[in-house]
C-alpha cells in the first residue's frame, strides 16, 4: 500500500474491480509494528547486492530496433519469450508490449544494472543476450524461499534451490505519514520472516487496500498486489507486486511457513 505523494506516476493499469473483500482491523504496513516484529523475529540481514554474469539458458538473437510499451509484432514476442525463459514473467506471450511486459523489463534492468526505463534499447538487448542471473544473498536459507532485495527493488522466488520467478516490486518509501497516534516512517524492515497468512481478493486495511496479500509479519506486513507499483520505493512498508503477478503469486508459496528474506539498503537511503 502507499499514498500518492510525489511526482508524475504511472497510471493504474489494472482496474480494481469492486473492493469487495474483508476489512482487516490492523494497522497494516505500519513502521512502528515492524520494528518490534523485526527485533523479535529477524536476524540482521546483509545488504550485499548479489548478481553475477552467467551463461544464458539458450542462445538468443536480439531483434532490430528499439521496443517499448505500445510496440507489437514478432520482435516483441521474441523479447517476451526471452524474459519468460529467464524467469521474468512478461504476461501473455502475444507480441503486444503492454504494462505486464514493461514490469518484467523493469525487473530485468534492475538486476542487470541497466537504467530502468522499461525500453528494450541497445544496452538491454546486449544484456538479454548475455544476462546476469541473480545470486542469493545467503544460499544457506531454505531452498524454497522468497527474497526481497530493497536495493534493487526486486523479489526473487526460489523453488527447491532454483529461481522460479523474478518480479519488480515497490517497498517502503521512507517518507513520514500519519499513522493514527502520530507519525510513522514508511519502512520495509529487513530480516528473516515466514509467511503467516493469505487473504483472497481485495482486502481493506486502515492505510488502503491490498490485493491477494501474503502476510509475513502477523497480519501487518504483506507481499500484495497493487494497481500502482512504480519504479521507486513508495509503499507504507509492504512489498507491492504488479497486479498480474499477485493474481497467482500466492499459489507458488506455502502459507503459513515459507521463508521471507528481506535485505538490502533501501534506495531512498542512498
């Protein structure tokens, strides 16, 4: 969740059909609760940025021209297939460069240390041909786990030790907001947690609404879908997922029990 608070923003791309879900009587994604939970529940997590160049899963020839949202055709389909092979879900492989494909490109650019534009330019095509793969911050963690790197604003899901999904996310934005009894800072707390609960559909909480939330600190902090997941950290403290990823993300993890490992220096702290 997160309030609109600065600059130009990407429009909500997937309309929130009726906010039909239960109202949760908790201050979800509030920073104060997170610090208490973090102290009780989490060890100190390293802030290492981990990515290394490895061989691509298969040879790939980049299409000609620059591609961006609104492009269509065989070249877009080729990029979509490549992203999917590298575990960046672009949505339907249909040759149409829409919001879902752009979200996948953002995640790819974040991990490959390319300027995050969502555009398939020369640098991005070179990286797609010879990509970096994500290296776990601490591979001694559970073989099936969720990792959230706040320095890169990505979520990486491991299944049996192998990457199953990489997604762009938006974590706590670092701003101060009114949290009822005073001012709270929008922080996603680093540490080791476990999924606690899952709630289906749109769930209304005091700070707004979240879609298909998978909670990892009681019913306070969650990984959830949102209609606005910008390239920068902007939530109150939850981990926002693009809506199309949130539609199925909960089916890929066990709730309760899956490890959630959050680390990295938040971008607003730099």
